[in-house]
C-alpha cells in the first residue's frame, strides 16, 4: 500500500495545480473555457481519489478536513460528469481548495516533517 504522506502530498500538488490553472482567470472566463474547466475538474477528482485512499485513522485524527465531502464530490463528478454543476466546481476550486491545501500542508508538517517542502509550498 502507498504511504499516506504520499497521498497528502498529492493533495497539495493538485491544489497547487488548480491555483496555477486559475491564476488570472475570473469566474466568467472559467465558465467560458471548457478545457480550463475540464483540467480543474480532473484535479479536483484526483484530490477526492487521494482523500479516499487515506487511512480512516488519519482522517479521524483530522476532522478539521471535510474528508467525506471531498470524497463525495469526487464520486459525483466521476459518475455524473455530464450533469456537473460548473458553478459549484468554480466555488470549490477557487475558494475551498486553497483552504484544503493549507489544512493538508499543516498535517504534513505535523505528522510527516520530512515532507516539509510540500507543507511550505514548492
């Protein structure tokens, strides 16, 4: 099984990729750019996949992270892709993901200090 700190690092990496994708992009531009939307959604799906693979014990130790909502988002995006609510994706990507990145970086810094470059940002 893959080590949990690698899944956490994946979460940080995907959040960073979303931030780069949205840099200089406003709400209207996001909604108008199908490739941008699809790229961001894929990163959100990967965040959900990484969260789902984390051990339940780690998720229980960190109730400040909305693990269930992250995993549910992933499941809905994958299984009902053609009915995706792009407004919800925008809010998740532009508002929730930066907060999630901070929470996960804190977990990495506290529980896996050898992974500190991820915690501080790359």
